[in-house]
């Protein structure tokens, strides 16, 4: 079975071929400005493969409503929402289509084949320009009553701001830039900390504490065995260690250190959404 897999993002659509449990031929194209152009570009990619494509797996932003075969909510790609997108794509491409939320796809990848393999209860927290995530209970994706499960970025910290505002390197670097009157990136913020900059260190410590606060609330409400941290920031081993130490301190202060979960960085980075989309297709069409 050869599946064409796509990850729709705000600026680019990544794609590849899933065959023999392996992701191959990965590439990307700029995200089209209309749905018609998107359909056309997907077909161009599919038709270019020498292999016989038997299905299409898509990772997409928004609240993917599988029973209703549409994508609810909003995202940076507005034209994919509130339309019968499953039916439209299947009719246009002539192939069965499976679509799931991008953070859910990345989580599925980690649970099926990555850091969470064999874990029954886990949460996946992806930290990028914002914060998203996925919840797995008894090994199954839990999407919630309103398809809103795993929207950890909207959790509020004690300072009254959301985790997406408080807990990403992008936004933390923006606030730091305002303090020093100089524009720096998240990568440069870490570099300043590594060079011994006390102000940069304190700023990142605040970010770690904000993430740990959110994980504390997740832990005492869902009680997962494992927390998997994803997104570009997870490539830095110190992030997982700093958050883990702070989470344990918060749980210990509340007298419940015994419920401390395992905290791990994700194993898949850029390809997690594509691989998870392929796994999701297999679940729905096997």
C-alpha cells in the first residue's frame, strides 16, 4: 500500500510517500491561496509518483470533525474550514482520504512509533510558535466533546496569560527583545543563556516555570504516565530536564510527588505530522 501524505501548514505544504512503513520522497510547496489551487497541487504531487497510490493522508490545522467529514474552527489556512472537505478531496483525487489535526498526527506518530510507544496514558505537548497537543487515554486519541482536547496553549498561567504566550521560545524572545531594546530570535536567546547572560537565563527560567505550571494542571487532572514534549524546542535536551525538575517540585510541594510522570522529548521532529497522518489513515482504512 502506497499512501500520499501531506501536512498543510500556513506557509508550506509538506508531503511524502508512505510505503512499507517508511516515509520517502519528502518535499514541500508553498501553501496555495485557494482551495481549488490546493486540490490541483495535491493531484500534481500524487500523479508524479511512479507507485500506484491507494490513499491520501492529510495532517491539517483546525478541529478535524471526522464524523461530519469537515474541519471546524479556524487556522492560518481559512479555506479548508467549514466545507465538506473529505468528500470534495475524494471526488477530485479519486482516492480515499483521511484527515486529522496536525498536533494529533504528531502525537499519533510518537505513540505508535516514538517516545510514547507502549504507553497507555500520555499527553503530547508541542511547543512551536504557539502550543498545541494531544491526549491519549488507553492508547487511543481523546479529542473531547468539542474536538478541543489537547488545546494546551489556551491554558492560563498564574500571571493571567495563556501558555502559548508564556511558554514558547518565540514569544519569550520577543518579550526579551523589548526589555533590552534589541531584536533577537529564540535561538539567540538560548545562545545568550549558554554564554552566561543572567538576564537571558532568568527569562528562560520563567518560560520553563510557565510550562511546568501547565503540566502540573494536566497531571493532576488527566494523570498520564508520560508527557512527551515536541516542537523545535524539544531538540534541546535541557528543555526537558528543566521542565521535569520544575514539575516535580510543584507536585512535591502539593504532597503528591508519587504522581510524577515520565517526561521525554519527542523522537520525531519535522516528519512527525506526515508519519502520524499515515498511521491515522491505516486506522481508518485498514
